[in-house]
């Protein structure tokens, strides 16, 4: 593990590394003048994994009906006047797995979306470029629509749900984060959590949804979230419900991935939860994400196997 920390220190954009095994903290390290490990940072699209957890809890509690629930069952008033018939077939599950079929709002389309006066209406008015349930079209609007559904179905903000369903049971802080013009908390980006809080979120999944003997998240939801449903056309990574699915040195790994290198890795068979946070500035394709995957596969996993 000492060699792993040394290798991590050579990554200029890395800001933190937290490693837990069997719930015991093995490493808590800051790099490159990173903030304290209990200070919330922008976790970017790792927020999508948090939204997925809230959806799973909402289904368990009957706030949402299930992954087959039509999106327009909650958001009909925000649909276009004469919607494409495919919009009626769009489901919660399609949004979670990035298989909505709607034109993406991420990448080059992101700026136009977040500068629009109504994010939900803008997202639902995008043209279909594939069928619901088709290829992976990674789009932050998908998880924002889920945030809107959570808010409409529960009568409470996504922030309040995050406090009641995750922050308090996990004894972590999830501060307020941005909202759209209608007051819907941003679903899928810009949530704030500290590296230590992210580690506890990862532990929730590693422990089958149980915290201190109390069930917070249904184990069936974890299984559904970690079931591959589509494949990223950019990274080649498999994707479930808000989680990427891969392997590290031959061991199955599930991970939340935020822009620039905000990572929560869970390696179930080694009882590992690993958090890495990074400076999100700089070019996307500079090898930093690959370096983080390598740090896990070539550093943390061998250290866990050898107990060193």
C-alpha cells in the first residue's frame, strides 16, 4: 500500500485516496494540496449513482412504482404538446440505464440544456435518435428527469429525500447543491460529498444496503444496479442503473464515475471500497482516468490480497 500511495502521489490531478477493507480504514491520504477529507467536494456525475440509490429507496417505499413506471406518469404536464409516441414508452429504467433514446444533453449539448429556462421540458422535447431501451446515450438530463419524478411523487425536494434516506442513516453530510429554474435539485451532477462520505456511500452498497444493522437500501436494488444493461460507446464500459461495471486485476468492480476523476470503486469479493477524488479541470482525454483504474488494479487490489 505504501507503493500505491507513492504511485498516487505522482498523479498531478489526484486530490484524495481513501481505502476501506471489511469496513476498516486502511488509507486516508490527501495529494497535491487537496482539501480535508471531510470537506464536501463536487462529485460531478458520481451524483448519478446517488440518484439511483434514491430511486431504489423510493421504489421500495412505494413513492415510485418501479423501473417500468412511465416517465410521463409524473411529468406529463412538461411534455411537448404533440409528443413523439415513443415518449409514452419511456420508463424509469430507461433513464437509469441511459437508454432513453432521446438526444443527449451531455457533451456539446450540455450548455444549451442548462441555459434553457426549463430543464425538464427541454429534456422531454429532445428528438428521439433511438428507441427507448436502445443503445447507451449518456445524458445528464436522464437523471435530472428522475430527480423531477422523485420530487413530484414524494412532494419533497430531492435534497430533503437525500437527507432523510441517505445522509442521516449514513451519518454523513450532503450539503445543498444547485437547482434548476423550477426548484428541482440537479439530478446527476454537482452534488457535494466529501471523500469520507463517498466511502460510506460505497460501503452501503458493499454491505448489501445495511448500515449499523438497519436496512437502508434493498439488496435487490443493488443487484439490479450492478446488472449490465448497456455499453458505453466511449469507454467500452458496461453500465447498469447509475453504476459502471468492470473488473480490476481479475476481480469484479462496480464504480461511480464523475467527470475528471471522482470515483467510488466497490470490489465486493475483496470487501474493498475505494474513493478517489481529483481536480476536475484540464482536458478529458489526458490519461488520468486510466491512471486511476491502474492505481486500483495494480496497487490497491494486490495490496489487499497480500495484506500489505
